[in-house]
C-alpha cells in the first residue's frame, strides 16, 4: 500500500493531491492544482477558496460535532483545567474575530500573537484566520529585542498578548516585554490586546492598550472570510534567528490539505479521537499539531501548560494520556530524556492506565537509539521517529501508522512520506548509493503544506533553500538510505566533522556515548585542532543517582567510541556536566557549544531555555582546557 501511494504522489502529483484536497470543505474547490510562480517554486490550489477556521470549527459544528470537546486545557502550573467544545470554541473565535475587526483588522493584515499555552492562544490564531489576517506567533517569553525585530519584519496592525506566562513556580509578566519591544521597534502597531490572567494583572496605560474581555463583550461575531488557497495563513520565524529574522510563510490551502492527510495516514487519528502534542503554539509543531491538524480532522486536541518533569513530576505525560484517553502522543526526544533521567525505571508510569495509547511519535531532533530502546522496551505500542522541519510544516519521513505500519529501526525515520521525493546527494550533486552519507534534499515540486517563501525576502528563500542544488530543496541535514530504503537522518550537515581528511558524523558518536547505561543525555561537538583540523569532544549528563567515578565513566566512553567507530574518531575528551544549553523546544545548541570551545564570541540566544547552562559548560571547558574555551568571550 505504501509503495503504491508513494509512487502515485511522485509520478502523478497533481492527480494525487487533487484527490487529497477532497478532505477539506472548500467554498470553491480548486481547479488549478499545481502551478509554478515566477521563481519556479510550486504553488498549490491557487484558485480554490476556503477558510481554515471554517474547515476546522464551523464545518464540524454543522456536521453535528458541536458538543464534542475540541480541546482539553490542562495547566498544572496554575492548577487549572478546562474543556471547550467545538461549538463553544467556534463562538469564542467568532466573537474575538469581531473584536479584531473592530480594531481595523482586515484580510491580509498581520497580527503578532505573544501568548503562553492557554486556550485563548488558539482563539487568537483562529480569529485571525477567520478574518483572512496573517498571524505571526512569537514564543511567549522571548526577550524584547527578539520580539521587536519580529514586529518590524511582520508590521502587524495588532499585537495580542497575555498579561503573563507561568513557568514552574515563576510568574513572568509579559506587558513590560511588549512595551519595551514596541518602543524598540521602528514599526508601531495600532493596538495591543491583553488577556488578563489572575496570576498577574497588567497595567493598561498606553493609548493603544485594550483589555481582551472588554473588547469581546462589545463585539459582534464575525463570519469566515473566504481566502485563496495560495493566500498566506501565517508567518513563523525560525528559532535561533539572529540579525534579520527569517519568516517562513505558509499558504492556507496546501497546509490544510497536508495536515488533514497526515492526521489520517501518519498519526492514524479519526474524528472524535484524542491527539496530544506536547509542544508550544510558538513552534511549528504547535501550529500544525496542537492548533490546526487535530481540529481539521474533527479530533480533540490537548493543550498542556506544563513541563515533562517537575510539574509536578516525571509522570506528567502518563497522567495526561490516561486522564484524557489519548490515542496518539507526539513530543520531542529531549522530553523523554528528561523523564528517563528523573525516573529511569519508569516507576511513575505504573500509576496510570495508558491502555488508550496506540502510538508514540517523536520529532524535533534526532531520536537517539538509547532513548528509542528505552521507550521501546517500556511501552507495548509503536515508538515512531519521524522527521520534518519548520519549513516543511509537516513530516517529510515517517512510519505511516495509518497507512501501512512498518517494522521500526533504531535511528531511522523510516521512509519518505508520500509527496516528498527525498534523495541523497554528494558534494558534487550526484546521487549517493545505499549506506552512503550525503546532503538530504527534496526534489521539486515540494508537496502542499511546505513553505511558500520567506516573508518579503524571495532572494533569501532561493539562496537558503534552492540554490545549492538546482531543482532540489536543501534540508540542511545529512543522512543516508540503507539497503531497505529506510532513511537515517544524522544531524545538520555542519555536525559532520573533518578529522585529518576523514568526514565523521558526531551523531554516530552520540549514539555510542548515549548507549552507556549511566548516560542520560549527551552531545558530541567538533572543535578546532591545528594538526587534524577538528577533533570530537563529548559532553555528558549522567542519570540521576549516578554514584560512579567520573574519570572511570569518561574512560569507558572513550573506549566505547574507539571500539564501535575506531581509533580514526580520535575521541579522547569527555566532560561530565550537570546540564546542556538547549532551546525552549529542546534542541541542544551544538553550534553555540562549538563557538565556546573554539574561543569565538557568543551571545545568549533568545531561544535558550536555561541561560545559566552556558556558563556551566564554559567553566567546565575552561577547567579541562578544551579547545580555546578559556578565550571565549560573551557578547
């Protein structure tokens, strides 16, 4: 089944996606399925008309799902829970869309949303979509400068925010951040709407400030505005942006079709079932698989304001799965590494009935084999690694649980999803054979749902993604296909290091290091070496309760890499650390670690989850004389 469907999607893309487009309730069904713009980039369903808010909310109410829960909100950090039905969510969205309309928001206007994981974040996003406005969600808690550059780039008519976010036992007021960002920005929005949370009431003093509740009370519901399939739905700035931000633009029609298709064929979720993605609305996973995809499918989404650990413990995910009868669960591998560190034997899982769970999906970073095996041994359901990017908006490669489940292989995202013609090219642009590593690319046309461009920067879109290998989209990742056609993603291409002319993957070394029973989490980076060009250094976090000798552990890890990969790896340095610098979405900041080790200037990125972790690693590198870390300067 998979091979037939995949070949149809590649050999006859227009016919294939015309069939999938029938999953969406269009106002005017598209007749032009695929065309190419002036830069020869694929655009889908350009003459179709729809509204994604109508497709996700109004349509299901009209079909009799009005009393079904659309979302469960669970917030252990505020000790709060809410259930909102499809009819209730539609009505809240229509009223808030009316409030935005009263502020002058029209089709094509931009709106920046700066909110924590509360139901109103979804209401705000859907309200923008209902009006045909373009939303740009910025992760709540980003520093004023980062918010300011996004406001300057998107030029929003309105900024929507909550009065605060809650992280653990800490309340973070948002209004001072917003005020500072607007002051710094050369572009000034016309209005700022604040949702007041009882944990912190913001002072509304500026002329542009408006209270969410007051606006809604005065507003009449707004109807859905038809938009073209090729009209933009949102701008999402990629994490880790420095300098001029890179705003990924998503078309409405192709995105809706791709998400509806994926919920069925990849996640195997039917209308009425419960899907839980433990992410944030500020990331692409939140956009796709908290906000839009589950409701397009007529399912129920779980909105979780908490962490995998310490809210209150490492059993949080198991509780949520049990309480809301979750069928499919999706999170990042780093979440389970944190859980494994605190509860290595998964004793907390035994407290909950998770028999409802049918599959666990992991993405956002490479699923290291030790974490895969820990979960695979722990659970009786498939543990599915899948791979995609902010730019693609939905999975590039996966084990298609709803189409034809396949045997899993540790370290592999299984096979390309229908629509994605994934190939491996060497540095000369020639195809690589089985088991030969190279650049992972996608042959044009990109399927529906992928980025339509970079906001107001077509040259950057072409140079960043299309110029390296003409006719192909450059993913920026390295990897290979094995003899069975399984795709292995080994990490970003700049995570391949050159040791005396030998190109070796730090991802392979991380597999070996992470397999040691005492290791909870690890990163391997390449640092500059005058003789060999680069040398690998391992940074390791031991599991909770580790009482062994650190020197012994380091020697064991060095021996393992020598045994599994060989002396050619020159793996001779390991640092035991308490924590690693990560983004708020859980990705280890490897490039930043390399900069520190090589003595280069480095800044504290807005995306970092724990800024103090940088200093810890810096001090550890200085103490052990790793690279030029003692010369590193923070900017």
